[in-house]
């Protein structure tokens, strides 16, 4: 199950870095709301929540993948 956390952040596309390890994120030119990006440095997954200013600014939200609960 994927749950999004409350960590929203917005950066200009040309300055987008991972909030965890500060690695440069590769942003495709045709990115859309709801797409998930993975940081090449630490593997953190970020969901695109909002695209504004004609694609110049992106708002991300960190994703947490929770494992199955098998009643343990």
C-alpha cells in the first residue's frame, strides 16, 4: 500500500533536488499530476501533486510504501 505523507514541497523545475539527500532530480518535460519520480541518489519516491506556472513549478509529496500486515 502506498500512503503519501504530509511533506509537500514546491521548487522551480530547474532547481528540483531531493529533499532527503539533495541529489538533482531528473524531471521529464511531459510530466503530469500523479506521476511518481524516484530519486537516483537515495530512492525516495515523490508524487507530483501540482504543476503550476506552465510547468515551471512542481509541488511534490513524499510517498511511503507500507508492507502488508499479515496479523503479526
